C-alpha cells in the first residue's frame, strides 16, 4: 500500500482543515516546498497536493507553489483542487504532475470525465468526497445528491488511475478511516482505491493495508507527530508481509 503525504495549500501555506471547513484551518508551515522536501527525505515515494484555494474558486490558484514542488521533488505527485476545465488539466500536467485528481465537474458530468480519461489514460484520479456514501462537490461545500457506488458503477471500464475516497466527516479529525465503506469500495471495483480521511494511528494503517487498498493519504497525523512517515511505511510493509504469509 502506497503512502501519500498530503500537502494542502491555501494562501501559499501548508495547512489542514477539519472536515473541509475553511474556518477551521491550522497552518502547519509557511513553506510547502520545505514540507515536500521533508516527506521525500523521510522516504515518500509519492506526494498528494491539494490546491484548497482552487477547490473553492473553481480554478487552479497555487500553480506557482505546485510548480516549485514538482520541479524540486524527486518523486511523482498527484494534484487536485479546482480542476474543472480542459485548460486546467493541461496546466497541471504541463508542470510535470503525474496524475490529476478530478472531483466536482467529473462527478456532475460523466461524459466530461470519460473524455478526460480518453485524453489522458492512466493519469486521471476520480475523487469520491462524501458524507459516508453521499457525495459532495465544490470544495466539499455542496451536496451532489449522488451516491458513491452509483458513480463507481458509471465509471467502470474507464482508464482511470484510480479512486480517492474521502469521508468528509472524518477528515482532519483523527477518528479513524471509514473502514466499512472502504472495504465495500475495494470489493466493488478492480481499479485502485486510495483511502483518505481520519487516519490517526499505525494500527489504522495496518488495517487499511489488510484491505489491499492501493494507498492512503495521510495529513494531520503526520503534521502533529502521531507517527512519522518512516514508521508509517514500515507499518504497512510489515502488515503486507503478515498478510502474504
């Protein structure tokens, strides 16, 4: 299971929100590039970057910050936040980003998602941001009135790089992931599934690894020192070995 350290960018700083609430923000570092360097030094093989300003405004905002991180990092990255037009996708990929994470428009317009996947096979990740299984869009500020598993079925057969499932109610709360929905997602698709939201302990990581998920995104637990990235990588590796044996 791959570990994706999260770097959420707002106002040029590295921040974390609680339950996607912009009024419940914690600034962890004024320099996201320094944060990226730290995760890479600790063994990160991927980075997960989110343009929070972009998610709210509906267009990429922190492109220069993202460009610097990509240019100076030695690992691939996936980037999301406000990517809702063809020129947005092109702008992100032209920075050297490996994968683009789509949410709002992709959820609301399945045809557009299909076209994006056909233009960029294997480089589009679909973000399933939900209150349990009810999807939310527009930086988590609006309900999509659609269900996670409906979108999963509609997306079957598309050349997606995978899905990111985030339980909004758990995100930034350190209350543990939504293991039940994640297990159902894993059983419902052969595409890679990445967990996000609520991870608080190394035991959470071991349980996610046992679900055979493709990866997990970790934010607040790393920033608050609940464990470090090296410990997280070791926990998932040891869990995988135990599962195999």
